[in-house]
């Protein structure tokens, strides 16, 4: 039986995944900063402790790394379940500490995983539009995001 990635225990958000995520984000973030003039502004507005949700627009497949680089916290991303179908993307998503979400029908275990993040020092990262949008504005924010933000 294939493992389901909708439910993750707090112990799975461990130092190994945090280091892997930090390393990946640092590589991409440093490249973007040095070669593409990537600038981070507003970092002083990010809370230093406590649980919060990091929501961002999603224009590139590299956004999870760049957002992680910008906020400087380990982020557990909600990712569409299709990313867990292929072995190579499933491994990468697993190493990053992502957990799957069915965008058609929200699973209770997905909500439980999001709530269990409060027991860790990780934050919840997500893209409210639910998919990549090449425009630099949030347009079609899902109702599930509003529900989740209110619940947590």
C-alpha cells in the first residue's frame, strides 16, 4: 500500500528536513540574490516566535524555496496531491516536509497536519490561489484558504 502524505506527525518535521530545506532555499536564494538582484524587504515585520501562516503568490516552481529563504523559518507546505504521484517529486516533497492536499475535497487528515504544526517550530506555508499564476497579484484565492486561516 502506498503511503499517504496527507497526515504527518509533528516528529516528521525534524532537524533533517529543516536542514535539507534550509540548504535548498539557501542555494536558490543566494543565486537569485547575486545574479538576479533578488531583494527581501519587510523581514522585520515577521513575528520572531509563535505559529503563523506564510501565504504568498505563486509564479514559479522555485517560489517555495524563495519564500523559505525570505522568511528564514522552516515551512511545511501544503502541496497538491499530484506532486506526490511520481517517485522523484514525491521524494523531494517528502524531504522538504510538504504534505499533500486534495484540492477537490479537503481531507480531515490534511487539517490535522496543519494543526499539528503548532506543536513544532515550523510554520505553515501555502499559496492561497492553489496554483501558479504568472501575474504578480493574488486573484483567485480559494475558500479553503480562508477557512484554514480562520481555523488556525
